[in-house]
C-alpha cells in the first residue's frame, strides 16, 4: 500500500486549486470577451475556421460594400447619358420626319435649322459623361474625352478608316446656281437655257472627317475574296459587260471638279480632301456593291474643331503631331470589368463606338446644309420678285430678262426643296439606326443592371450567412458562460476549503 505524505497532499491540493483557478480565469475572460478562444493555441480547429471565415467575409465585404456600389454608380451614370442621347436622336429623327414632308415656309426652315444646330454638339457632349473623373464611354482611356473640348489646329493624326459597300449613297450636286444680279447691267439679257441650274446625281462614300491631307491613290484599298488587301487603284472591274481598270484620283480639288460640271468617268474614283468624300463613277459603285466589297482608306488630318470625335476611340490611328514621339492606337474591344462576387465579373462600361456612330455630326451637318441651301434659294426668288417691282427694272426688256432670272431661281429653289426632302427622308432611316444602337445599348445595360442587382441580393444573403457562421464558430452565449463560470467558481471555492482542511492536519492529529 502506497504511503501518502503531507507534502504529497499539499502538492496535489495546490495543483487542483491552480487548475480550478485557471478554469475560472479562462471562463472569466470568455465572459468578458464573449469569445471561445483568445489565442490560436486555445483551440486550433476553431482558430483555423475563424481565419477562413474572416478571410471569406472580408472578401465578400469588398464585393458587397465597395465593388457592387461602385459598379452600380457607373451603370447609373451611363444609363443617364444613354437616356439623354436617345432623346436627342429622337428629336433629330422628328425633325427628319417633319423636313421630309410638305413644302416648308422660310420660318419653318429657319426653326428646323436652329434646332439642328443646337442639337448637333449636345449628342457627343453626352459621350463625354464621366463618373468620378473617369470618362465612361472611352474604354480603358478613362482620362481621355470622347471629343475635342476645344479647337486644336496643331494636333495631327494618321487615320485608317474602314469603309464598306453599304456606305455608298447617292448625293445630288447642283451646277449653275443663281447669283442674284445687283444692277440692270448685271441683269443683262437674262439667263440662257444652257445656264439654268442643273442636278447631278452621283454615288459617293462620305468619310468621318473633312479637311484631310496626304492621301495617296494606293491608300484606298479593298479586300478581295481571298482576304488579301490590295489598292483599289488599277483593280479590274466589269460594268455593262466591259472590263476595265479603276482609276483613283486624289489630287483634284473640289472647286475644280465643280468647275468641270461634276464630270466623273464610269471607272473613276475621286477622293476630295476638302470635303472628306470619295466620289465613285457609276461602274465602280456598281461593281463594289455587287461584290459587297469591304474597303479601307488611310489619310492624315491636321487640326480638329471643337466637338469632333477623337480618332483613337473609333479607328486604328497614330498621333503624329511629334514625329519623334508617335503614339499608335489600335481599335479594340476595351471592356472594364469589376469583380462583384466570388469568381464572377461584370462589364461596367459601354464603349462609344457601340453607341454613337462617328458620322452622326456629319449627318446633322448635311441636314443643316440642305436647309440652308433651301433658305438661300428661296431668298433669291424673293429678292428677284422684289426687284421686278422696282422702277429701274420696269422696262419690258428688263422684265423679260428678270423673268429668266426668276425662272432660274425658282428652278434652284425647287431642286433645293426636293434635295432637302430627300436628305431628310434618308435621315429618317439613318437616325432610326442611330436610335436603335442606343436602344440596344440601353437594353444591354439594363440586363447588366439586373444581373448586378441579383448578385447584390445574393451577396447580402451570403454576408448574413458568413457572419452567422463566424459568430457560431467564435462567439459564446453569455448565459452559457455564466452557468459554466458559476460552476467553475464553486469548484474553485470548494477546492480552497478542502485544501485548507487537508493541509491543516499535522502528525499530532494522528497520535
């Protein structure tokens, strides 16, 4: 039988008291912090779970509290801009419908002109919309504006613009426009039949800019059926059963062409730098359309007006302002993505090239030019009619001569009215397409907003779930701790009393 000494009783009592004391201290700390562990060593399993839950919750909070609200704000700003664009295009579309019907008075024409001029620059101004200093329609180049905010005559670009057979359209040019005489001597014998205004219907492709430089004939290219790109100049074409070669001219001025009476051969192509137009002979236009050809043209442009679109947002181009520091841009898809959930991204930006055609401003310019031409033509008619009432033109010869001038002016006015109606009728189709692009962009944006909203709701639920899991893993109920603490404290007090009695005995108590 083992002999138990007083020192053994003392040591065991101290050990038991200390264990109870440690248990009381642990429960006291848990009651204060309401946490299951203080150090990882207290319970490694709980510690590992806590690290995982906290990491996941931290990542989830980043998505739910920062990324998703930021994405929502970006999409809301874009939605507002698209909504404004659609209203502006709808307004222009309405003007086109109005301008394509009925004969307008001078007041009607002036009102249409004023409205169009005010709407022109506002369309692209919406494209400069920014969110927190970042332009929302310019892809990765969020520090760059979509348009030039002020005139810049020094900047120079080399631009490669894609073209298509679908870009070919008819344009009406007019020769022998009336110059109203200012004196009986100017009236002369009137206007000869051969000098009456004439209409010329010609095919053309309009480029995105005017005032161009350095266009070589070989810079107008096409892609053949084998995918090989070749110069259009010298390419063979067939028209009315005859095969010939295309002749591309780039050094003729627009004024010289007007002076020639708008002459162009069936196989001839003229690129006008001043107006930014590619005029096509009937044979070439027919060949390009029948073959459904895709074309491209490279040109230089120095100087941009306020409101013109920056080429880098639409075309492959180079900024060659500084020959020693050429900046090259490649047109590519530039989607800005936000991570809004675990392994889930969303595209937040809408690119300008998806919404606004680079030619919208030139479309509006043609509408305004047609109105101005009609206003000017009718002003000529009114002025000549007024002259016929003046005393100095009362003679029979003068009246007869002014009669031919009036006939010429009325013919010009008729052409101008007809041209205006045709351009506005064509504008109906064009601006309907522009509207459709904006509506499609809004639809796509709406689907992304819905997706973001669903993700936000899911993230909110996950945040609640993770916080509950984290709490279950780390936290303790205060009522449970109090019960355990009371039991531990009572045990500690009991151990103190037992130890006092046991250690109070001496050898004399046993003698």
